[in-house]
């Protein structure tokens, strides 16, 4: 259990500091400590909002159920599990680079660093795809004047309710609603993309399709599934419709509680930003390795420090994975 | 264990194996959601969630100790980081989650209904 690399005599060059660690490494650890508390604050705030709306919070399995090249297949969890593997694996290549650095093997360090950077980019790409699905949405929903989200289901062949897309039942009415953009209205004003159906089209379409029912946000504690209303109640609730919601933005989303999307964007976005800066720092250190900076310094401790940051990013993802997708 | 100049490659791959197995177990439990765990509570949280959180902490332990070489640092350096973060996070979760549950009760039993 000895202290790690101390190959430098001068403290300001990264030499020995207190407690057997160099100053640089120690400060990286204290930075990580404070950043860990920042993320804990976000996740605890997420927990707070979730506990506050515990009976109506969206069910993660229904939201994150996409997998590349598997359209319309309900595949909860697989994709995030894959993302977790990508990040854990890039952590492994990072720690292998640190290990090679201890043996002063320049080429090995460079190769492992390069693999880590590639892993980081793949993760960022995966996250972009995840965001795209989340923003685009799949089924669509309506929002009532009270701010609740109503989703649509019908009884499937196996007796369970399955979700129905708005486009599958919405009526086509002779309503013309132009998108207000800067070039067809007041030049300095525009509006968010208008949904593909109007509230009236949804209500009329719902009345025409006898088999479709409304699913509310409330979770039935005995089955832990969302409550489906009867046909009469559905029509009654639907009369309150204010907006048609397709996908998600920071104002409203088709999955349920508004805070759900806000926290999703904020926490995974902040984590993604960390991954992005981690990749940038990795690239800088990678070029330094290639230039032989650490070879001349006779210490690869810089790789170790950036490695600490990279592992921290992985550590945060482990918690985000648990609290957003599993729990 | 994490000595500066001996190779740790074998241990790294073992830890990778452990982390992968834990992740796979989590995903399987997340997909199948065994009823005995999902519908039984302990301290007002279901056993499945307890399992997920415990496994997550185990993963965090391996990442910090093996990958970040925490096991190789001096005892009080390690403690100055780990004890601080563990204490503050537990405290934060305790007060904030209790408060969240309380606000839920106010909405449920009181006269306020407002989604913000």
C-alpha cells in the first residue's frame, strides 16, 4: 500500500506533497470531490421531485425503449446498458494507459489513450441518439388544462393495453393552421413547431374509434402500471384537452411530469458535457504523449491525473444509469 | 496492491469482469422485475430498488478503489475524500428525500393541486 509515483524532487513540478500524494493529484481528487457533490445535488433534486410526484412519475422502461435498427420493438434498458459498457470499457483502456505509463512505455500509453478517446466519442454519439429519440417522441399525448398528460391505449391481442400513436386515430379536419415563422408573420417573432394534429382532431378522432381509451399519469400501486380509464371517463377527461404534445422539450413532454424531461436534459446533459471535456483533455494529453513531453519529464503522472477525471465521469454515469433507468 | 512499478493488468481485467457482471445482473433484474422483490417494501422502498442501489455502490467501490487507485493512497488521504463525500451525500439525501415525501403528503391530503 505504498504511495504512487513520486519521481520528481521538486514540489512545484508535481513532486511530493502532503500525505504521500503529489499536489496535482491531490487537487484533482479534491476537484472530483466537489464535482461529485454537485452531481449528488442534481440527483438528490431529481429524487425530491420524484418523491413529490411519486404517484404520477413516468415509468422509465416505457420512455427509453429504443434500440438501433429495431424499430417498433419494445427494448427497454438494452441501449443504456450498451452505453454503460462503452463507458466502462473506455475506463479500462484509460487505466491500462496509466499502467503502461508506470512502465514508461510511450507507445502503449498512446495506443490506450487513443482507444479511450474513441470510446468517449462513441459514448457521446450514443447519447445524442438517445436525446434524439427522447425529443422526437413516439406515441404523442395531449395535455389537459390542469397540466396532466393523457396518453392513448387500446387492448392488444394478449389482453394487455398497448400504446396507440396519435396519427393512428386522429381525424383529418379541414383546419388550416400555418406555422408562424419569421418570414410569414411579424419579422421578429416565430413559434415552436406546431404539432401535426390539432386538439380538436384528436378529440373527434377519439370519438370515432370505439376501441381507444385514455391512460392517465396515475400509477396503480397494486400493479405498478398506469391507470387506464373507461370509455365514458376517457371522453370526459379528453374534453379538457388544451395542447397536443409530441416528443419533449423543456416546457412539456409526452411522457408525463414536466420535471421528468427537465431533469433528463439537465443531468444527462451535464454529464455529457463532462464526457466532452474529458475527451478534449484526453486529446491534449494524448498529443503530449506523442510529443514525448512525459518521456522527457520521466513521469507519466499527467496521464494518471486525467485518468482520475475520466474514471470519475464513468462513476457518475453508473449513478445516472441507476437513478434514471433502473430505479 | 497498486504498487507503482508492478503491472496491474490482470487485476484491471478482473475488475472489468466484475463491473460487467454486475451491470448484466442489474439489466436482467430491470427487465424481468421479479414480483417478490418488486412488490415488497423495506423502509418504504421496494426490494428491487434496494438491490439496484446496493449494486451501484459496489460498482462505485470498484471504480474508485481499483481504477482510480484509491487503495494505493495513504489512509488519511483516502479518508479525507471518501468520508467527506459519503457523509455529505447521505445527509443531503436524507433531508431532501424526507422533504419530498412530506410535500407529496401535503398535496395528497391537503387542498393544493398544482403541477410545477
